[in-house]
C-alpha cells in the first residue's frame, strides 16, 4: 500500500536536463567544455576535483532504457557528481579569456571634446560649401591636428554678379589661401598646389595663373594673390577691389582699408603684367591715391579709386 511508487525511480529527464544545461553554457571562444570535466563516471578520464564515481555515467543511465531503472541512492550520487561538474564548468568559463574585444556602450570611451569638434566641423562645412566634402574634410582635420589655419570660409558666399561664370575660385577661398600662405612670404609651388587642391579647386586654373609670370619653384605669395584677384575681376580696378577686401582687417562691409604701400605694390605689379597701361599713367594714378591716403593715416579706401554711384534726386 505504501510502496505504490518504488524507491528505485528512474530519472532520465534529470539526466537529459543536465546534459542540455552543459550545451547551453556560453563560451567566449565557441568551444565546448573540457572533456575532462563533463566526462561521465566510468567513461574516460575525469577531473580530479570530482572524485572517483561509484556508478556508470549519465549516458549509461539513459542507455539502460525503461526496463532498467536506476536505484535512487545511486541517482543521488550521480546528481552530486554532475553538480560538481557544473561548478567546475562555471569556474572555467569565468577564467577563460575572451578571444576578442567585445565593443559595447560600456567599453567605448568617447572623448568629451568630440561633440564640440563635430559641431564646429559641421558649421565649417556649411559655411565653406566644398565641392568634394571628403577631400576637404581630410584637409580640415589635418590642419586641426597640426594647429594650422583651417580651410574654412568666414561666411557663406553668394554668387557675385561680376564673377566669371566659369570660375571656381572665389574671394572667400582666396582669403583662406591668404591666411594659410601669407605668413611665409615665399611659397613652394608644390605646397601651393597642395593647398589649392585641399579647397577642391581645379589645378588647371592655378597653372593658368602661374603662367602669367615667370615663376620658378618658389613664388612670392603677394604676386600670386594679385594674379588670382585678376582672375576674379574683369578690370584692373575690380581686381584691386577684391585685393582690398581680402587683405583688409576691417569688418565685412566696411571701408576695406589697406596700407598704401601694399596697394601701390599690387597695382604696379598688375599694371606691368597687363602691359597696356603706360608707366606714366600708373605713376600719376598712384600719386593721386597717395595724396588721399596721407589724409587717412596712410590707408587706402575703396572709394579712393572706385567710381561712386550717382545719387538720384
């Protein structure tokens, strides 16, 4: 009556569960647990920490089938054996090194300066509007890492009515080149071409500018600036207007003042390159400009040489 359920109850479900648990363990390298740890009792080598098993292994229990029940006390011993195996597998898993770094939000360290750097880069790209963003971005971060002047316009440029439709060079880009190259005075042609390329400007246009004079491997930057301004303007006076706006330290929209010595050098150089302006006419023009500059602390203003629009009455 009281022995309705015999004590020698088989527990094949327990054996299957323990085996499946071993297969569900996560491994950093994707390998299975050590055969010495999960080797069942009575089969092959065993881990010394598990002791010597008294009965055959778990797979042997399953292989006996329903007609060969395992005694209950032997099942308890097998449970204790595999409980030790699970503990050793867990310890082995904790001590195993990861095969490669697993990137996650906790492992990736973002520098605190990165958001501000990306913000400034985005603003610079919007102001400059480069034709080749990747090439310009490489030049931007290269100059940033070296502490050099950045290839960035001061503001977004709108198309100018007097600008040639086929010209890629703009006053804003020329002003960037002036900031980068003017401190050196004499510039290597290779370096000039590199800075020109960083602004996504066509090399053919630079070669056409350099062919206007007999330059060697090094060029005087102020002469290149004057020739580049002539490529932007349609006349000598409009070229001088671009030069004054690039060289001035006045705020945008101001008088665009530059020293008379600088104005005289640029005007005389462009007049000699032009070849159609008599030298006497050039000297007379500069003499008149100097008289006005002497009354303005030696500075030349745009209104001193540009025709003023008539005021309608």
